[in-house]
């Protein structure tokens, strides 16, 4: 159904291009995988909602008993609006950040959300606001991993978390301010290789275990997210069973170290949603440059989606499979660079992390044909922007029974101008 070319073409006629289409069955399959990973005693899964904060997706998580990791005041409010329970007994929604910005502190206080703080000075901000509840501390354990450097969130160059050697002093300061440390947390990177993730999580459990005896109020430990998705080969995904065994083993080790039944959490984002969504875009033209003394010529397929829609290739050189709608299994006949409409030369879907063009081998197609940019559900729409005053593209939701719903409409000029004003300030 998801890949039915006639359906995709008819949706393109109805809502225009580009558009995003989510497949409910794929999200549900990935939710089932994570539920299996956390099916052992004392294990709890969250969803790092920043990867895909659509209310429809948050509702799926809520229905499946998946808790939420939110990173802004508005993310917390979006989660509550989608039905997730406020309060910290249990902390169904947790707020993780290194900075309280905008309404974050106010929302944490008002809704009793567990603050997971990544910078020691945040304790004083909480205290100043009169907070004396439980806190979680996000730790930078000194090591980490990532599919690119920007996604490596542990180690001396990472801005995230409280440096491990400062952890006990921060916990002591919390206690003095009347706040109990109930959770330790670390998210040490996104999208690494399986073995690296496995080894680092095991190492992390060891680091946490080393603080047994110093944190009497501890109830939980979070090992963060970072479960990879294979963007290049959908048929080869991470082996779930060894990961499930690892989480069980980590919990056993922590329970033994702390001498009580701790909850062990994980909070993937990408894994749940990456394969569930495609960005559909229309080819507007094909054109070529010729090789000269400056460099090699290329054949460009111009499309109407750009990095305002899906920024990962332009930002990290991330790879997304691209298919020609209706010619998915046709043989490749051309090498093309797929480029968007923005007034920015980096508006390219086929490039590497050194910003070099990497032409893609694709079947023949012509202006007017549709391309499917695959596995765009994580950090896709969530990272889209209004650069060039292009409105965000609509999001569609395909149900398992074939119904398709519009879950967010195309943004209009009025949407873009809504916050503009001329008000005297001084
Ligand atoms: C604190 C935290 N938790 C979880 C995640 C989710 O990571 P991923 O989408 O790779 O699972 C992130 C992503 O950067 C994060 O910063």
C-alpha cells in the first residue's frame, strides 16, 4: 500500500508536491520492536519526540505505553496535548536539556515534569523558581559515538551533560537545595554501528554502577537513545535479540550495584520513525553541466523538495535511498545529482559529508515524474524550516486499512507572517 505508485500519484494530485507520507504499519512494527527490547522486568522505553513530534505519532506512542523524552517546554506541551500523563510519579514525560529556554522552566514546574538537567547551573535556576522536587542528572561519561561528529554526544568536545567528574558534586548541590537525584541519564550518540553502541552501553552501565552508595534516592537510570537504522539497506537492520539481552544484563548489573530494583530506561527516536515516512517530490527538469578546468560535469535532476524539507543530506551528508515512483525495480540507467529549489548551492540530496556531489544511479525518468526520498521519518519534518519563505510541506498518514489522513496542511504565506509585528518595545 505504502509503495503503491497509483496511490502516491493520486495523493500528489490532491495535496500537491512535495509532501510527506507516514505508514502507520511501519511505525507500529518499530514500536513493537522497542517494546520487545524493553519487555524484561524493570525496563521502560521512551520516545525522543524531537525526532518526529507530530501529534499523530505521539498518540501512537501513548497508546503503546511508550513514555516521552521532551527537550523544550513546547515539546512537553505537545506530548501532554497528545494524551501523555503529566507529573513525575511516574515521570511519563521527562524534560531533557542543557538550557532552560522560553517557557521550559515554567512548564516543568506547572506540570510536575521530571527535569533531566545537563548543566550544573540549572539547579540554581530550579531552586530560584522554588522547585524542591526530584531531578535527573544527564551525564557526559567522557566517551561517545555518532554517525557523524555532530551526533556524538559524549566526550570532551560534547556540550551535552554534566562532566562525569563533576557528577557527585552536582548531586551534592542538588541535595543541599532540597532536590533528590532520582535518575541518572546519558545519551552518548546517535546512529553508531551496532557493536560500538553495544560496547558503549555496557561501559556506561559500569560508570553508573560506580556511583552506587553515593545516590541513595536513585530510582532509575537512562541509557539514552541512539539505536541505529540502516538507511542504505532496509533488509539489514540491527539484531534485536543481543540488544534486548544487553538491556536485561545492564539492569541486572545496576540492580546488583545499587542493591535495589532500579528502572532502566532507553529513549530512541530515529529507530521508531525513520523508515515510516517518505518525502515525495516532483522532478521539474533535467539539466547538465560539462566538465571543464574547474571540475567534473554533472547531470542534475531538479526537484521541488529541498533542504527546507529534509535537511539531513545537506547538514550531515546523510544518505537517503531515492526511488522513482512506479519504476522502483527498473534498472539504473543514469547517474544524477538530485537538487532542490532553494537559492543555495548546497541544496542537494545526493552529497557526502565532505560536501561533494555523489551522483546517484537511478532508472530513467523525466520532468513531471515523482521521486520518493525514503526513510525520512526521523529528523525529517521535525527539522524542516521556512528558509526562502517556502512553507512546510503537508504530512499525510496512511492507515493500515488504506485510509489516508492529512495530519498537517501545507503552510501558507499567512502562516509565515503570523509572528511578524510592529510593536513599540522601548
Ligand atoms: C537526549 C537524547 N535522547 C535521545 C535521542 C535520540 O537519539 P536517536 O534518534 O539517535 O535514537 C537524542 C538525539 O539526539 C537525544 O539528544
